């Protein structure tokens, strides 16, 4: 009896519509269809984050028609995405730099294990449930930043004959790194997005402050002896520094 009821319910209740996606420039937006019994016409809007297109579908309107409507609304969607102002979200289909190499974020729901970057392919594979993709990727980037910055700081500390107390990774808006008088180094996790010679330079700079807490000629001499790429790295930060702050994490 219950089985028969279920079968009847299935036949009467409208089936949920399978989602789709639409590419707008470099962004791949999810298209989510929602059936609404009271809706009179197809309505389309962008979600608050600007990462999905939400389409309200009245009763009796097919998915094919809803898709067609979405495609015809492309100019409107493009305009809205543009006015959103160039933020890069950690979502599938988006591209972010990792160690200076552009990578596409790819969600691999069936794969087990941890986030894995494939620089040769230019892809970062993110396993797990879809809602967890941004957080998992942010965690991955921050721990990669910590690993690279720790390795670089240790290397320069050894070369310069100094020692530090600890390393903290932060999201500093105005500084790439800092060094306290008590020997604590602090870095922006976003340095992992920059080419490795840039991350190295920032580490060399902060570690050199363990010896000279100023920007005196002695300080710069120490940096340049151990980091010949310093000038190139400074130029890169000036030219591209704002790009790595567009990544939302
Ligand atoms: Zn400095």
C-alpha cells in the first residue's frame, strides 16, 4: 500500500530539473532551475555572490525552454557579472595562479583524498562535496603558503646566520610580510599565488630584518647577497600585487 502511494506521489510531484552551467568570459556559472507552482513566467537572477544563475520555472515549462531562456538572457548576465567587479572565487571553472602558474579549479567529487595541484596540466583537483570546494581549496592554499614560506625562511635564516621564533600566516591587506623585534615572522598567504622567486624575496627580506630592523644600506646588502632576484620580485609585486588580492578566500 505504502509502495503504491509512493509510486503515485512520484508520478504527481514534478521532477526536479537538472542544473546546468553557462560560461561568461573566464567564469563558469552554475545555472540552477527551481520549479515554482505560483510563478507566472520564467524569472532569472544572479545569486548574491554572483556565482550562480537562479531560474524560476513555472509549472508546465520544460527544462529545454528554461535553458533557452537562460541563453537568451546572456547579455544581461554578462552585464551583471562585469559590474560585480573582478573578484575571483575559489569555485570550479575559475582560474587562479599558484606559484605564478595559472591553474583551473576542477571539482572531482568521486575522487578521494586531498586537494592536489597539477602544475604541468594547470589544474587543481578538489575532491569532496560541492559546498566544501571553496573552503577546502582555501585551506590547501594557506597550508601550501605556510610550507613554502617556512622552507624559504629556514633557508635564509641559515644562510644569514639568524634564527626566528615562529612563523604566522595571515591575510594581510597592506603588507606581504613583517618581522617583530621579538623574532616573529608573519606573511600573507597570498604569496603562494605569486611566482616562487617573489615568495623567496619576501622571506629573504623579513629574515634579513632579524639582523637589521631597518631598511639601511647594510640591510639591503644582506638581502641582495642572498637574494639576487630582489629587484625583479619587487617589480612583480608592484605590477601584479593587486591581482592576487582579487582572489576571494
Ligand atoms: Zn622591510
